[in-house]
C-alpha cells in the first residue's frame, strides 16, 4: 500500500512539474513537431495544459480518495 502511494504521488508531482515547466517556457512537446510555442500552436498548448492538469489531479485524487 505504501509503495503504491509513493509511486503515484511522485508520478502526479512529476506531471505537475512538467506543466509548470511548459507554462514558464510557454510551449509544449507535440508529436511530430517537437517543441511548439503557445503563439505558434495555442490550441495544442491549452489542450495539453488542461489534459496534464486533469491527469495529475485525477491520479492524486484516486490515490487518496479511492484507496484499494
């Protein structure tokens, strides 16, 4: 139980750190294009930011509010 808690917590924190990195640098990695900026691909930027945040929060919430 503790190992699962640690691994999922670290994974969700890593995703949040990546979101922070992308936000500070105003870009994301897009498949087939590499690093794209917010100005060049705004829809891709916002889609990735929202997706990563939902994933990180979902993993974190699942870890603490739905224990196995």
